[in-house]
């Protein structure tokens, strides 16, 4: 089954009023929420897509989140913690279930790039910290000419409650730059860029055109004769159809897909010709940048689950670690949603991090910029340091 994002789910004013009533609070104050979680046990949610069982990459990310919770949650002393893993028919159903919980303090959110568009507004309306391990869609945090009023229009209460979303994974803007470096490393001097018309697809396609133009790679006006072909999109079926046609028309072209298409459904739908030339970029820590804590995570995960984690899984572990640190650092105010959000945004080079040093900016983006690529045949590689973007 594919990673599905579906249509963007947004609520009207009536729904917002109802959600606030369910949370037992009235509105929020500029820069600091008045919403307090009830009780001495705080609930941390993990959102799972309905089809997660068919996607081992996403399953590894969630398993890593759980691993971090069980290893570190006992360090929070001011409050008890409860982990709730939720899987409803849609991601917006997951989010609505979380905001109806008066004891909710954090939501470890969506996995597939672009899918947070369905839930960001719901969480922002109730000032609930949302940390995504792997959704790196640039439009969630950055302005782009590809999408009017991005990123603000994804968040219902941005003007009063501020930013409530953060991610530990580097953005697709940086991924576009990495993809251009990969194109050059593969020996291609030109790239044709297509997309599926989704917010995610349009944004990363535009970012790649920009990165190519500034990186001495010609942006081709057609697929014919292009040294490389890139497609920004979220639908495995549509993307596979695009690449299969491209491989049939120009069998020598290098084919590049972004991390949203790193799924079994996508690779299974590719023709043999397309699969032989397919490169998928994805956030990941190259071996040369691994920390000692990161290597410990990998070995612990392997011992617990019987296989090495996917390259994205480490970001799941980090997302939970940062969430727990934010609650811990809030002390006796760990039940205050606004305080916990501010605590997370203040994290810098977290002591328990399994990643190289980083911090968050005011929009919730991480300073990390590490990517790897999946080559034809499935092996994961890092770019040589001389070519990495």
C-alpha cells in the first residue's frame, strides 16, 4: 500500500469552536497558550497512517519512537506519562482524537512528506505540540511561490498561538539541493522536472528548478534528451506511471524521486527499465556523520526488532527524545502546552541526541542537512563530501 496523503483537511470556525470546547479552554494568548493539560498523567500521541503495516519504512520510524519513549520517559518526574498510539481511517481523524483528550501534551505526527498538511491546522488550533520525524515538506515552514500564502494558511491559530509544529528532519528545500548534487555526481548536465500538482509536488519541483539553475544544471523544457528526470509527487501510482513512460522514451536518463516516494508501493509499480535507473533521495545520516549515540540506537533497534532500522528511523527516535526533553525541561509547567512548545524550540545540541548537533529555527525547521540516496538495487549511499550539497 502507498503512503497516502489525500486531500488537505481543514476545519471551519464552527469546528474550531467545538474543538476548543472539547479541550476545556477558551482561546489562547499571543505568544503563550493558556491551555493546560488536565491531571497528573500527560498523554503523548503517536500518529500512525491506516496502511502502516504495508510500509516497513514507516513502521521502523514508529518503532523507533516507541523505543525512545520506553528508554527515556521515566526521567520526567513532575508528571506521569502515557503513550497512546492512534490509527484511525484518516490522519485528520488521528489529530481530532488527540485534541479531544484534555490530558494530551504532544503529538508525534505524520510520516509521509506532505501529509502534515492534513493535520497541522487541527493541532495548531489547540496549541498542541506537533513533532514530525519525517515530513520534510518545505511548504509547512517556508514561503514558496508554488503555493499562495504558504506556510501560514496551514495553521488555524498562528496569529494568536504562534508556531506549534517542528520537525527533526531537514526540509525538502534542502533535499532539492541534495538532489541537484546527486544529478551532477551521476554525470548529468540537465534535468527535466515534473510534478503531480499537489502542494508537496509543486513546492519541491520549484525548489529543484531553483537549485538546478544556481548549481550549473540546465533545466530542460522536455523529457527528451534530458540527462536526468525528476518528479515531485506523493502518489506512488502516478509517479510510477510517469517514470515508466520516461524510461521507455529515454532509457539512458537518470530518474530521481524524492523521499515522499520511498515506499514499497512505488518501487513495485516501476517497470524493470525504470527501476534500473531510479534514484530516491531521503533524509539520512551518512556513516561519516554518525554519532556514538546514533550507532548505539542502530544496534539497540536491531537487537529489539531483528533487523537494522531504515535510514529514516533514527529521526523517529530523535523526535520522541526531543518531545520528552521539552516536557522534562518545562519542569512543574510541563502540563502547559505553550510552555512545552517553547521548550522544544529552545533545544540546541540536545545532550541525549542520536543525531549530529542541531537546533530549531523560529518556524520549526531543524538546522540538519543530511541526506542519502537509494540507488538502483536498493543500496543506500552517501554522496562523496566533495559533491554533497
